[in-house]
C-alpha cells in the first residue's frame, strides 16, 4: 500500500513538473511573439515617420521654389517696367 501511495505521489509530481515546464515554454513563446510584434510595429512607425519627413521636406522645397519663381518674375516685370519708363522718358 505504501508503495502504491508513493508511486501515485511521484506520478502527480511528474505531471505537475511537466505542466510547469509546458506553461513556462508557452509563456516564453508568447513573450518572443510579443517582442517580434513590437519590433515590427516600431520598424513600421519609423518608416512612416521617415517618409512623412521626406514628404514634408519636399513640400517645403517646392513652396520655396515657387516663391523664388514668383519673386523673380515679379522683379523681372518691375525691371522691364522701369526700363520701359526710362526709355520713354529719354525719347519723349
């Protein structure tokens, strides 16, 4: 009887140890899975931020070029206008 009780105790201890090992492996796998997900999300966010920054820089450059073109045209028209007045004044 004693041997039977002892065998049953060992059996329960073995089952408990196996269950603990199993739960530990599951927890570790879940942790690794979450780490991979977080790493992937961080990389995605970094790429989005980089592209958004590049797009913003492109817009700023385009606006600056448009302003330069507008000022150049405006100044060019002013210069032509001034030359025209000077020529008229000399001729008349």
